[in-house]
């Protein structure tokens, strides 16, 4: 690595930003080359994804739920509390489980008849992570009345 021209980069291991003219030499020295996009993706997954749960508030949950088909939203609104749904979403994020399959997640909740973490994991084909810990953000406070009303309005 010392024999390559380039600027040191922050990374999990040794890394350098090398000019394109140095690529051939880097390959000859047995270095692994990554594009800037790969480096950015690595940094995002290392630093931002673990913190995603900290930024998931009631408004964000309500906004996510607006992506669901209206019939499913209506059923969810009638049967479940936003606070319970948010806690489940936070727990999933803390364990590194994406909310992208949102419709499948919500369908599992509705089918189970409760905001069930186990039912969601089963639906997604995942096993519980025994090492995961709850975060302070998961131990949520009361739902402010204005947010609860706003959530109800977005789901109608």
C-alpha cells in the first residue's frame, strides 16, 4: 500500500484514493479496487443504517403507512395503535431488518391480530437476533395528541 501514490482514505482497513492512472499498478500489487459508489455504500451501511431507528418518529411511521393500499391502511388504523406499530418498526430497524417489505410486514400484523414481532420475522423468513438490544428510542413516550390525530387523518 505504501508503494502506491494516492491520498489516505478513512475505511475499515487500509485504503487509499488512487488516481485512475494508478489502477493497473494497484491490481499488480494485489489490491482490491472499489469504485467511489462502493465506498459510499460501505460508509452508509456502516454509519447510518445502525442509527436509522433513532430517526424514526411518529410522523415518519405515518408517512410510511401512507404507501399501503387504502383497505390495508384502514384495517390497520381500526385495529392497532400507532405507538405499537412504531415500537415494532424500531425493533426491526435496531436488529437490522429493513422496512422495505412494508406491505408484507403489515399483512403479517393484521393476519396475526396483534403487533407481533415473531409473526413479522416468520413472514420475512428471519430468525430473532438474540444479541440485539433495545435502544432508548425504542422505549417510546406517549403519542402526542396532535401526531396521533395527524396519523389518523393520513390513513383515511
